């Protein structure tokens, strides 16, 4: 997020007003009065993680613009704003951007070895078309450093009569490490 986005979400009149608080000796020596957002982070463009620490049962989260869903709760949020999330330490607040396609596979003791395939589920979030990216390599060697790897695009399109279709496109028919591939469309939570 840009400082202008943060200023807008915090209700400040301008980016300059936000920076005027940051660029002071009070801010430099721990007497900052404006909220800092450095304890939440993005994983790619579609997942936002806002962890809690011991003793916290809720927190404020600054969501980037667009629509977002609570990964486990399915609650829909409008981004470009600060939201309050109550969950305790049993669940980490994770948000998914609407339209995201998130690849999931079962927990394994190791990455699939050459010739092995792990089941892959591609989960599409929300009610808009979207896309995601999937990476694959042999899982054992450093051959990816010389280009022996692949990136696959995962795209979801709306079909006539309220249906959905997903397509996996990449350097070959399907990634070597995954199969079978299944899709879930228009989800709001896991």
C-alpha cells in the first residue's frame, strides 16, 4: 500500500499529513502518535496476514483497496479501510482478495520427488473472475537455477448461466509435481 492509501484509510486528509507525523523526532524516538502497520504482511498479491501476539484477542487490520474475505470466516470486507478482527490466538487473521485463485495441497513430509505427484486443489475466492500463479520444479535439485522449472497461470472465467470454468496454462500440459487437479469456484472461506 502506498502512504496515500494508508492516509486515506486512517482518515487523514493527505499523504503529507501522514508523513508529517512520521518525519518528526517524536516518531523517531518512540513517541509516535500515528498507528504503524508493520506487523501485517502480504503473501503475493492475494493474501494478507495480520498475526496476533500473546495476550491479544483482537486487532485492527489495514486492508488494501478491493474486496477481501476472511480465509476461515468467509466474512466479506471492503478494502481501503481499517477493520477490527476478533479471533484470539486459536485462529490467525488471514484475508484473501476477491478473485484470487489459491493453490492448496495436502500436508506432506517432503516436496513431491521427481516422478511423484501430489493432489492439487485450486480454490477461487469471491464472485468475480480471477487468476493466480502456480510454481513447479523437480523438488530435489538446484536445476531451477538454470531454468528447469515452470510457472502456470490459473485463471477462472464466468460461464453463461452462472457457471465457472478454470484453466491451468503453462510451459507444458500440467505441472509435473501435481495431479489430479481439482477446482472449487466462488468460495468465501476454506
